[in-house]
């Protein structure tokens, strides 16, 4: 179960990263870029917590 949650967390980070890159390359709004960057940072933090929890639970 936690393995799937880990995949979803990493996938969410990748999706937001790609959205930010797409916005940057097409010359989109800087406000949108900032918002996507904040989402990416938050999702990366969440993904790290999920991955560490998965690692911890798999060792038990």
C-alpha cells in the first residue's frame, strides 16, 4: 500500500515540475511559475516524508 502512495507522491512532483517547465518555455505568467514552484517544493517535502515512512515501515 505504502509503495503505491510513494509512487503517487513522486509522480505528483514530476507532474508539477513538468507543468512549470512547460509554462516557462511557452513564456507563461511569472505568477503561475511561482505558484507551481511553491507547489513543487511542498510536494517534494511531502514525498520525502512518505518515502521515509515507507522505508521505516518496510524495515519492521
